[in-house]
């Protein structure tokens, strides 16, 4: 009886470890993504303060769009893969204890 309870706890510990590990990876990615967004905003402000007129300001901001779009795509792709990996980990069977 004790071995069955111990085996159940081991299985729950494995699932808990998988959930916490996956959530930690996702949280780290989101923190890094947020830092990237702040750096991009700082760059936009720096470029805007150097503009001599409205036309140059708009042109410089438009020039930054492809970089921003690519960053959003990369972040979303990584985010999607992290969530898929977490679901895959949770769906995987727990190996039986020896």
C-alpha cells in the first residue's frame, strides 16, 4: 500500500516538475521579450529626438517597422514552441519507478 502511494506521489512530482519547468521557461521568454520591446521603444525615442523635421521623423519611424514586425514574429514563434513543448511534456507518460 505504501509503495502505491509513493508511486502516485512520484508521478505527481514529475508532473509538477514538468509544469513548473515549462512555466519558468515561458516566463523567462516573456521577460526577455518585454525587455526587447522596451529597448525598441527607447530606440524609437532616440531616433525621434534626432529628427530635424516631421518628414524625417515619419520616415525614420517607418524604417523601423520591419525590425519591429520581425521581432514580434520571432517572439510569437518561440512562445508557440514553448507552449507546444509544455503540452507535449504534460502528455508524455511518466516512466514507472523501478
